């Protein structure tokens, strides 16, 4: 194990802590750790926001950085009901053509006024 040298090592000065000082430092560290654990336990954990089911119809377009598609390019128009399909259904259709669009790697931004979905 390599020990780094300091200016005090060169002149022969050593850290001298008594057993009592070490015990006091250890006790202080323990108190701080316990206090932090109590405050962390007392804080209410934030509840995850419920994911609202967003539906799109065939008139929506999907925009990637360099390309644009219609929802019907990935989901058969006959399979799209009047109220629309979920973004997960659209993502699965895209993933069949572009494997990199897995559920873990895909985040959607929606513009409901312009019928726009972007990745």
C-alpha cells in the first residue's frame, strides 16, 4: 500500500491522537449519522405521479430528429379505434422497425394542439 507524503512527513511530524480523542471523534460521527438517519426517515417519500394514459389517432405524426412518420406507419389504421391507441402500442409498432426504441429508452413529448409526438 502506498502512502502519500506531506510536508509534515518530511520534517518528522506525526498526527498524535489519544484514544480518548479518537473515541470522541467516533462518537460525534455516530451522532451525525443517527441524526441524518432520523431526518431521512421522518421525511415523507414523494409519491410517483400516476402515468395518465394518453391516446393518439391516425392523424397524429411522430417526429424523430431527422424523420417524421404518421402513427398509421406503425399501427394498422384498422387497429386504431375512434378514441385512439396508447403511446405504448405506437412504441411497440416503432420498435418492430427500430429496435432501439425499447420501453426503457423511449420518452415521448406530446403537443396535443398540433397532433405531434416527438422522441
